[in-house]
């Protein structure tokens, strides 16, 4: 073979290899036995991967206090889902630190033995939802596609992809997939005072939202189940603190004595949320254990 031609072929093959390395590839299935939770990650090359979560949060439904109505609704929906009964996509909205994400994780742990699996997807990667649904569509397990702290700015690409999945379009629907999302915004898009001017009034006094408002409402309406969370009262906050302290092995007398410190902790942070209660309990239990061991 002509040496010049051989060098040309080698360079061409090297160029083809480089091009292939940056071209999008079909999403491949992970080792489903590696975990009951997975993360979807997009690499800098543009390739998407489903990675097993090696250490899944061990939170249980019984660990979550003062959210009994919300817990009952999401647990019932999830149980219907794993049993193959009709179930809804879920939007959990409301005050920060009140247990929205924890409830989703606790449901996963409660029903993992019955075939429930979770795939966490960042908002920026929602455009790849159809690919994720395609990979899991033939599996026997039930999959929750989970997006935490979901909200959109005007024109973000993931917005339309999520609408398509929630609508159950021909290309996106799958009986073994539900969307669970948490958000501090009920309608997932920013709302502005000027948009109130788009409302119209009929002759008989009825009020109708304008097109801009309708569009903002339309996405959240596609979630069949809305679960709202509210700020905790002082008594509720202290009950959550007591629950977490007890779970860390703090004695009943010490839990009672910790109440004033728990209130100061919340005051310093400007919030009586479940997250703040958990953070205080960890700090107090660690200090209490250190003092006991001294």
C-alpha cells in the first residue's frame, strides 16, 4: 500500500474517532440491581448517563411528623402506583424545609421492595425526559422521575419537555413512570403584578385569566395531585425536634431540657422548618453525646 495513502487513512480514522466521541449516543440502561435510586447526569460531551446512587437516604415515613395529611395522600398515590392501579403525577409545593423532598425519599424506601425505583433529574436535563422514559418503558419496575426544587424562567427548554410527559403524548407516555416534583412556586413560573392586567371581565361579572396567566397555570395543572405544605407552628416545630432527638438516642429528660435551645436555634435562623429542627437535633445530639462520653 502506498505509504502516503496509509497515513491519510490513519488520519481519517483518527478524525472519525474524535467525531464519534462527541456525537450524542442513545441513552443506555444502567445496572438496575445496583441501587433502587439513580441520577441522570449529562456529561460535558453531551452524553447522558443513569448512575446508581450508592448511599440512599435512609429516612422512613414514620420519621416525618406534623405532615400527616400530606403523608397520607402521597403514600396512597404511591401505593396505587406500585400495585399497577391508576395514580397521578405529584407536585409538592409550599414552605421551604417542611418535608417535601423527605416525603418522596421516604416513599421510595417504603416501596422499594415492591419494585419502586427513583430517577433524579435536574431541571436543566428535563429536555432528555423522553430518552429516560424510553429506557425504562419495558422494565417491570415502577419508576418515579423526581425533580427537586422545580421552577422555570420564561423560555427554558425543559418546560415543554415536561408538559409533553405530563400530557402523556404518544411518544412519551409509559404506564410505569410518574413524575414527582417539589417546588416553592405553585405555578412553577415567575408571576408578575402586570400580568393581572390581562384578566378580562364578562358582562355578568365573571373573571377570566389572560393568555399569559393561563400558560403559567397550565403546567402545574397537568400534575394530577397537588400537595401543599405550610410553615410549622412553635408546638409543631418542637414536636419535630423531639422526634429527631429521640431518633438520635437522646433521653426523654434531655429532650425536654433542649426545648429552649431549640427555640433559640430557630430564632437565629428565622425559620421553624423541619429542616431547621433536624439541624438542631444533629447539633444537640452530637454535643450531648460528646458531653456524655467526656
